[in-house]
């Protein structure tokens, strides 16, 4: 190969001309979460991306639309190939355990104290694995007791003074049960919603399902946990104030029963309100929410958590973090709450005018300030929550006399599974 001075000068000139153009090429960040395919969220995330790109012309956000059933599989395949989207919302603990996520502690530590204070330690705990932060909680579902106002008033009960403890709840429930309707539904269907609701009863009695470092299961070993399980499942097996067929009652069946006026109260997240109105528009404005009846003061509720994470294969973590912070802004948290019924996990929104203007939403936001996060931080949790605990609940509903034995067996099984990892 030959080269003369003129050709070399020309080549250098072309490089000099091309360099600024290359430098101005925007960074492209892929964003994958199963929720991008949900109709109520689509207008919001499109506005978020447009606003972010306008404020950050050197960064482009490319949404990856994946059906919920394919979400985890697609992420894992990309992560194993070191090509995972930069910004993801996935099964955080499992992904962190498998090395698919980047710790965020260095980025988090640089943020101002007032930004970091917007998240409670319990919410942040849901995004930690082995002491490291792998995500920032974005939105979730705060659980409350939701009542049918018309059924409550028809039973001669005072909607302005809902039950505060179990005995009051049971007294209400007996008045709300009739020949063709029931006070509530016990969830025992084959999804992890069964586990979520069970945990709310345990927390409301001051119990814990596991020890502090999650190496031991204590559903039966912890006396308060066992007492809560007996009371809750007993609403069906002993008190007869819960709807039939609890072993096949999931979120869908529960909300349909509530929309049809077959049950007067349901323990559910804020998004269930929109689901009920969708099933029966006549229910709009005829529901109210209250704290969960509990046996201890200031009992925590449960909040499911969706967190933004950065994949370990992301070549631009700082840019990805800038988008995560942008999406966490109060503006977008409020948009998601008001238009998609997704509860903000920031704890500094209770006094926002948009929240205070909606009493139902305000109640959920207030409850969310004192909530235990879900899922629990263990790589085996998805299997435990959707299978092992649900199996125990179903067995106990079918054989109530063996309830304590069944949950002692569960403790042994889960303790072994927890220690295996």
C-alpha cells in the first residue's frame, strides 16, 4: 500500500470533518419492562420519553415492547449474551443473584439527601441483594381494605368508622353476609396474590414469615404468624363469611365478585378500583378504602414493588441513571397514579394537590408510607410465593384440622430451600 503527502493530508482532513459528527451521535438506551405493553401506561411512557429526550438531546430511549409472558425469558437471553437493555424492570433479586444487574450504590450515593430521603428504607430493602442496591423502586401496589359503600350502609354499618381490629372486622363481616352474598373472599388460588394477601394478615398481627436474614421460615414457628393464618383462613372454614371455592379464587375472581356485589369488601391494591369500575361502571364512586384491620398499633401494609435497574452489560450506566432519575420525578409519579392507577413508592407525595383531591388515592398513598415491600429479597422467592406457600394455603383450606401441621411442614421445606442458596 502506498501513500503520498497529498492523500495523507486529505485523509486527515476527512477524519477531522467526520469527528464532530461522530461525537454528536446520540447514545441509545434500550428500556424493557413488561408494563410498556399495557394500554393505560402507554400514553404516559411516551410522554416521559419525549420530555426526557427534549431535555437530553444526546440520549435516545428505545422502548422494547415484550409480552408479559416473554419478558423474563427475553431479558435472560439478552443478558447471557451481554446485550441486555440498559434499563430494565425484572425479578430483581434473581437477576442480581445471576449477575445480570449492575449495583447502583455509587450512583445513588452521589444524589442529594432530599432525593434519597424520598424512599423509605423498607422500600429500598426490596431492591437490595447482599447489601448492594440493584434498583430504585418506581411504582407498585399498596394493599388496603376496599369496601362497597352501598352494602355497608344497607347492613346498617357506619362507613365513616370502618373496623380497626379483627373483632370489629368479624362483627362487620357477619352483618355483611347473607344467603346470596358474603363479607369477603379468602384467596387461595394458584398465583402469588394468595401469598401477598396472606402476608398482610401476618404483618397485621405483628408476625413475620421469615427470620431477619431470610434463612429460616417462620409461618408456624412464629406464634403471631400462625395465629394470623388461622384467623384469616378461618373466615372461610369456621366463620362462613367468605365466598365459596377459595382454592380457585385469584385476583380476577375476587374483583369480579366485588363488582357483582357478591362480596362487600376485598383486600387489594389501588389498581383493583379501576378493574372493578371496568367490570361494573355502576360501582364508580361507590367504594371507599380503609387501613387493614390489625391487632397491633401502626401495623404495616404490603406494597408490591417495581424497580428500575441497570443491566450489567449496559455500556452507558450514567446515561441510564439519568433516565431513571427523570422517570422518578414527582411529575411522572403523579401521572402514573392518576392515569394508570399505579401507586407511587416515593413517600413525599401525600401533600400534593393532585393526591389530596382524590380521597381514595390519598388513603392509599398514606398507607404506602408504612408498607413492607414485596417481593421478599431472595432468589428463590418467585417459586416460593407462587407455589410453596400457595400449596400450603390450599391444603389448609381443604383440611383445616391439619392447618398447623401443614404450615410446620412448610417451614421445614422453605428453610431448606432458603439455605440451599
